[in-house]
C-alpha cells in the first residue's frame, strides 16, 4: 500500500510511473469507500485521479500555483496534500470542506464554488509573479463545461494577448453536471474524434525524433513542417489563434503520457493549453454509466451502487418540475431555460414532455437571463430555472435586460436559503437583498409545496413584468396538493395563526418555525399571530399598517441575509410612514458567510431555532412590562 505513506505531494516524485498507476487505483478505492458513507462529488473526482497525480508529480505545490476551476473536483488534491485522515468529516460541520479552501491548506491557492473563474485567477497570479520577479509556475485546471462560461473566454482573450507564461489544462470529459451543450462542446468533440489528425500527428512526431540533431536549416525546416501540419490539420488551432500553444488531446488516464506532456508544456515560454480527455466516474461502473446522477451523490451501497436516500416527502424541486409540466400543457408559450442544470433544477420531466421548449444554454447564466428577456419580449413565457447562488452571476442582465425592459420573465429560484453540505459558496441567502431593490420585479416565497404550485400559477397569469418565486433545498411539509391552481393576489400576506399583541412575520420554511414557536408560547399565556409574509415585494402594506395601529410588536423571521431582505423592507416601510413607535425586531443571517454542515446546524449557528425565536418574543413581553411600569409610575 502506497497511499497511507503519502502526506505531501513531493513524495510522489520518488515513485515510478507503475507505482503512480498503483497509487491511482488505491485513491479510487479510497474515494469510493469514503463517499459511500459521507456522500459528495464522486464522479468528478474519479475522473481526475491520474491527472491530479501527474500535476503534482511535475510541479511543486504550493510554490507552483495549482488552480482548480471547480473546487469540488479537488478531492484527490486534498488526499495528496495531507488531508486523507479528514475524509470521514467531508462536508460535515467543522469538517473537511467539499471545495478547495484556503484556510485548510497552503496548497489551496484559489477557492471556487462557481465555475469559469480559474483562468482569470491564473492570469492574476502570473502577472503578480512577474511583477514581483519570481519564477514559479501557474497552472489552471478547467473543465470543458466551465469553458462555455463567458468569463473563461474573456480570460483566454487576455492571456493570449499578454503572452504570460502559464498553463491551462483543459479537462475534457464531455460533462459539466449535465451533458455539455453548444458549439465549444461540438468543437472539442471534433478534436477528440479526428483520428486522421491523431494518426498523422503521431507519425510526424516519430519522424522528427529520427532526424539527427545537426542543427541549422534542417532543424528549422522540421519545426516549420510540424507547425504547418498542425495548423493545417489540428482542430485545436482555435486556441493557437488565441495565442496559446496547443498540446493534445492526451489520454487523461495515462500517467506516463500526462507527465511527458506536462514537461513538454513547461518548456513553452508563453501560454500553453493542454487538452486532456478523461472519463467522469472512471473506475466505478455505476458512476461511469451515469456520471450525471453520480456527480454529487448521497451515501450509497458500494457493491450495487444503490443510493441510500432519506425517506421523506417530495423535494420542492420535484414539485416545481411536476407543476411546470402541468402548466406547460395549459400554455404553449412556456419555455424552460436552464444554465446547465436540467436535472438539479427539476426540468427533466418538462424536457421529456416538451423537448422543443426546453433550452439548456450551458454554464452561461448571463446569456440565459438576456435570452429570457428577448423570449418574453416576443410573447413567450420563459421560466429561468436557476439556483439562487448561480443567479448572482447574472445580476447585471437581470437589472439591465429584464427589469429595465419590464420583461415578463418568470424566475424559478431554487436552493433559496441554506443549502447544507455545499456551504458558503452555494448558500442561497442573498438573492432577496440583491433583487428587492430593482424596479418592476415581484418576489414571492411559499410557506409549503402547495403554495409553491399556486405561486407558479400566479407567475404564469402575471403579465406586468418580471416575477420570481424562490424555494428551498428541502423536502416539502407533506401537505395535500390542490388539483386546481389559482393565482394569489399580488402583495397579499396571509395570517396562518391568530394572535394579539405579538406577531411573527415569517417567510418560506420559517413559517413552520413561527407556528411551532407560537404554539409553545401559548402555554405561557402569550398569544402570537403568525403571518405568512409570502410576498417579499411588494409588501402587504395594509396588514403592516393594521399591525402598527394595534400596537403589535413584530418579529421578522427569514432564512436570508438580514441586510437588505424582508426585515429591511419592513423597517423601511415604517420609516417612510413615520411610524417610529412601532416595535420591530429582525432575525435572519448576520453579516457573515456560513460554512458547510447540515441545514439544521446552519440554522442553529445563526440562531434561527425554536428556542431563540421564543426568547425574542419573550423579550418583547419583558420590554412591554417595563414600559407599562414606567408609565404607571409617571401617572
């Protein structure tokens, strides 16, 4: 066994290629065993075992900067850099992060939960290196899916122009999470499958190796011949035209070839792109046969590949997908748009039912948003199905192209609120704050899965501009689903529990928490009204005025950034109305990032618990009693 003795990448340099191959097998077995218990991103990491080994063999981390475009593809990197003993804690609270994390190791030089950032980071590090007069190497590892992101193209353009020495390793596995789409995908497929070029390339390289090293014109002629052949036959000349030296395609599971190619690439003075072809899920047949399903997986049985799913009600995402099919049958104008997340966003049933109305644009959130704006302007009813954390990437397009035009786009914002094991890069807690202030948009969040269905009908019937419904990454409450869907009056809140003197204005899953608190406080003689504040914009101003007029003390409860979300909106309203005596307290997520763990643990970390909610209402009672006592003494 080699793996137990590896705790630093420099130890790889003492191994032979055969030993590296043996080590690759041990790493795969380790990952398959550990992730069967913890869950995690299995298929992406099985696909980069040899690639990661070769990179660490050829280069000297952390002096040389190894930048992973998607941090969830760095499990092998973590194993090789001394964190193997922490894999039992993977994605658990205070445990090993599922992404690259700078605070974990000096070998983690760049953090990324969103794709397409590595090339820009590599360029920045290469420029800093040159400005400081240093000589380390900079290597960016990016997938073919991430290369569809516009930011990656911007960086390619700049790198090719500046001619800085850096290496881009293109990990081509034909997948992002879902199968890749688009012209770049087709272009790379052509490179992979051009056997005529590959055969000619090998033959010419063998011929050149036989030419004696006599220098002069013969050597120059040979190089020109090689370059001419490359430009004439290599589909990879796109990268050459952008200013890169293109090497590949290379078998990403052949350690020897990878090492030879990386050494060759290191001798190139300017930017070089190494095209590596890998198989996602390599070495574990269930993951190889369905790498989409095994991209991010819950615990499973190793022998059968059977996933051990928790028993529970359908997820909100599943309810969304089923309901969208129903609505699609009623209205032919509905078009679903996703940035490379058809499975994660619950759109597979819609795509199967209405393939011509299902649009996957690849990892391109900005393009998806503007595309939706244009679809809406032409009379369609686009549904932009996107995770909250990924929608951040399309902020300018939401402002400039959708809301400014008042385009009738429907936003289906998945993973709103805490997301659990994916942690700080994926928390869906900021979208209320960055969307609420944009003119023309309507924002909603349901208290349960049945209300989500009605909100989807509300959005479909709404013709006055952009409208969004956001929903969490949790199981539904198990409520009965209405067969007939009816729109909800825009801006209307709902009292789900009557009370007097105290009110909790809750949104989404926090409504259930508010109801539990109200029931508990009832035993103490406190009558707490629970309001389902389902519209984040516009607010139910009539209800707010009534609560203020009755002297009700209010607690705004939300699983979102406390700055800028519903609580801020309520305070702004009372300030505008000059109702300065109204008592309003806020409970949300304070000004900090929340790391990985379970959703209950994350809620406990920020105080969104039954005990804390009850204590906040009790503090109202204490404050009110103190105020009444002072008034009595004064009288």
